[in-house]
């Protein structure tokens, strides 16, 4: 009886540990936006950056400062938790993770579901990414062909002369990260096989921070599962050697330990999947 209680105790300790490690990231990814003051003209759906002169304010992101990408302006009602400051009367809310509408243009052509979104030549407005951008906002979840649901149009100067582009809203699965299409002289910050594996699981580019957190959770999962199985098998063999008559009871306890180990491993895999996917 005491042995069984000990096994249950270890199991609940492991589950609690995973909850403390993973849940804060999942909650933050889906439900939290931060309030900021504004510098310049900022509206809902704009891609913004922190004001270099005042970290309590945001301003429209430009294509020359794409590495400073911070998130998308959303409504306070779009998220479950909106963290704001009462010091600013002109306040907007910014989401750095989650699925929200973002302003985009057809500068790089029509946007389709699954296209990667980055900043365009229009301040605060995104477009379909190419190799010229360093950072991406995330993956488009809806289409925008520049013909339907157009919010406005503008004219851009290009090498071929002036051309008109349409502006509208698409839903984006926000996950600010390095542009996988960009050519980097120094190489990617993580091994290529890890990045490809994470992107195949998530179905979108994954930030380096999330990737390394997921890798850490995987290593912790393997360690805890191995410890449970090793401890259970070792103690069971020792117990059988000391008391052969209790072999059935000891083996039943070993089966429980194996099941708990598998449950811990599955919980770890689910946690990694959620962290990469959300």
C-alpha cells in the first residue's frame, strides 16, 4: 500500500512540474495582449514596434526596422487578458502571439492561406514575405486577392514605375520569428534539421525561443520517463529477489509504473506540440 501511494505521489509531482513549465506559455500565446501608448498614427491591425525613445509606446513598423517587430494592434476585447496602463489616455493593445487580423497589401502579389507574412514598404502594413525580409509576423490563415474586402488602395514607386496596391485584412497566426526564406551569411541560429522538424510539426515558422523551450521539455520528458522506468524496474527486481512469493503483486506495481511513465511521456509530447502549434 505504501509503495502504491509513493508511485502515485511521484506521478502527481511530475504532472504538476509539466503544468508549471508549459501552461504559462500556452496561456500567454492565446489570451494576453499588452497596452501601450502610441507614437504617430496607429490603428487596429497594424504591425508595430516599440518606440526606441519610449518603451511604453509603439509605432508603425517600417521595412527598414523589421527586426524590431513587436506584434499587431488588436482590440482589448479580442483577448481574454489585456494588460494596460492607466497613465496613457491614447492607448492601444498589442498581441505578439495568437490568431488576429492584420493589415496587409498586395505589394508581393495576392495572399493565400499558408503564405508567410512580413512587413511591406507601407509602414505598419504586411505583405507576402520573400527573401528580402529578416523577420516574419506569422502565417496567413485567410486569403486576400486585392479584389474583395479591400480597405483601401495606394500607389507605390518601384523600378518599373508606379503601381497600385490594395490594402485589406487577413487573419494571421502570429509567431514572430526569423524569416525562413531569408538568406543568412552566418547561417540559421539553430540546426537546420531542428528548424525543419519544428516547422513540419507546427505548420508554420517557429521562433528560436519556442524551439529551444520545446527541446528542453523533450529532454526533461525523456529524463523523467527514464527515471520512472529505471526506478520501477530496479526496485521490482530487488523486491522479487527478496520476496519471491509476492511476485504477482510486485509485477502489478511494475506495470503501473510503466503506465505512469508512458503517460508522462505522452504529456510531454502534447506539451511540445501545443507550444509549437499555438
